[in-house]
């Protein structure tokens, strides 16, 4: 089995998620109504939600402050 290439370094995690959701919707668009189509649309919706959560966690007061973080020493 050939090795999979990693995405380009310039594409962010969020960008890759959005692209995957777009691809899933395109796949579902050409399918007849049914379980497989519903699964594709559900996965696209889950990815949309993941993007929103990621944006929420990486913005504002929830973003980790690396400068002032305390290191924990393990003895």
C-alpha cells in the first residue's frame, strides 16, 4: 500500500477540516437519498462543529498563555 502524503505545511488544521467538509458535501450531492448520503452529510456537519470548537478554543481568554505558563517539575 502506498504511503499517504501529508498535507502541505501551509494549510492549517482548520483549512483541512473545511476542505474535507466541502468534499463530503460534494460526494453526497451526487448520491440518491439513503443511509450513505446521510452519513456523509452527518460527517460534514460534525466537521463544521469541530471547526467552530477549534476557533472557540484558540481565541480570546481560552488561548493558552505560553509566556506566563508554569512548568511542572517531576521529581
